[in-house]
C-alpha cells in the first residue's frame, strides 16, 4: 500500500488530531468552545479550521500546486493574521501535521515508506511557506488599512480646523512664492 493510500484511509483520524493540535494554540476555554460547538455561525473559527484542515490534507495527498494551496489555506491564515498571531505561530500549525503522519506511518509501515514520507513532508514544508506568503499578504493589507485610517483621521482633523483648502485641478496655480 502506497503512503498516500494509507494516509487517505486514515484521513479522518489524522485531521481530527491535527484540528486538536491547531486549537491548542488558543486559550483552554476558547479551545473547548472551538472543539465542542458545531454551529459554523456560532463558531466560525472552529468551522473554518475544520474545513481548511480537511481541504489542506486533501491538497497534500493530491499534490496540488501552490496557487491552489494558497486559496485553501487563506481563510485559516486570514483569521490568525487578524488575531495578532506571530508569523511562526500563525503558520506553524502546518508543521504540526508531521508528527501525526509519522505516528500513522510508524504504526502501519516500516522502512519501505521512508522515501515517500520524506517527499510528503517536503510538501508539508512547501505548504507552510505558501501559508507564510499568505500571512504576509494579510498583514500588509492590515497595515495598509490602518495607515489609510490614520491618514483619513488626520485629513478630517485638518479639514475641521480649516487648514485644508480644496484645489481646483483644472485651474493652474502659477504663483510661485
């Protein structure tokens, strides 16, 4: 049996353990809520994590390209970027899959799967790098929004103080001081 077939057969167990590892990043009461609340509207973080992890595992099994992985990992990373996780903590959940997979392989196979396991773990590493790229894009967007908000506040404060004069773009200003 090929490694991918073994992992496909154990997908439910693997994804459950992976989900438990991911939610352990949160405070114990939040993790319990994410674990026990199935309603996706009452628990969007937990529901997003479950869906994303299942889809990410499928992407690893099928060897999807980076663009497809970026689309799958985006909702999970987006949540973690907004929650002010550090870059390593926001993307580190991808690496937590490795020991789970090793445990499954160890129970069911021995040395013949070593090469396949190394290649599978390389895909996990690649997924983490894609996740990091997505995280940085999210953080850049957050900083851009914060900058625009501050700029808008400053402009409005100057306008209220009468320190800003609207300029007619069609009328050239030929006065030099």
